[in-house]
C-alpha cells in the first residue's frame, strides 16, 4: 500500500519533467514552416499525452507555438 502511494506521489513530478523536455523540443524549429509545424505538433502531442490532456489540442498548440516562435526568432532556431 505504501509503495503505491510513493509511486503515485512521483507520477506528477515525472509527468512534469517529461512535459518540460517535450516543450524544449520546440527549440528544434525546422527549416520550413511545415517542418516547424510538424516538430511543434509532435512535441505538443507528446506533452498532451504525458500530462493527461488532449493529444489533439496539444498538437495544435505545439504546432502553432513553434511556427510563431520560429518566425519571430529565426536566429534562435
């Protein structure tokens, strides 16, 4: 019983760490707008799945966010 509680208490921390790593994937922009959307969408989908949210919403937000970021700061991609 105690082992289950320990595991459950670690799950949010693990999910947060994985989500942060997935969001860092947004920094890998891509060279073209479709590549940027694909990479951002993939990172967003993984993040949505890991944190228990909507994979589709995560993909949409990730794709849009990555394209906007890469277009605003092309030197950082």
